């Protein structure tokens, strides 16, 4: 599973737009925390996009099987029944 919350921090050099950086500081923003959160969100998005692409065939086969055979233990579901 994709998890990054407990990873230690590491210094990095970034080149940012000077006007945007000045405005962020003027607004009292924590630039490191903001960049960290945005980068983490983008990394997670790309990670799962890559995972889905790499597992596309297995997902397709699984979905076809469910379509053919139905959900395992579906008879025991107590919600979302069509009655």
C-alpha cells in the first residue's frame, strides 16, 4: 500500500517563482508544508495511475469474472439488494 506519512523529512533545493514565493511568505504560508502536501498528492496520484496501468490485465480479468459469476458470498449480503 502507498504510505508516506511516517517518512522522515529531507532537505531539498527547489527553484520557485520569486513573486509567488514572496506572496506566500507575505500570506504567512508554510512553503515547505504546502509543497510537501501538494507533492505527496501528485506522487500518490501518479503512483496509482501507474499501478492501474501495470495491473490493467488482471483488473480486466477480475471484472469479467465478477460479471460472469457474480460477487463471492453475494447471497449473504444484507445491503443493496434488489427486491
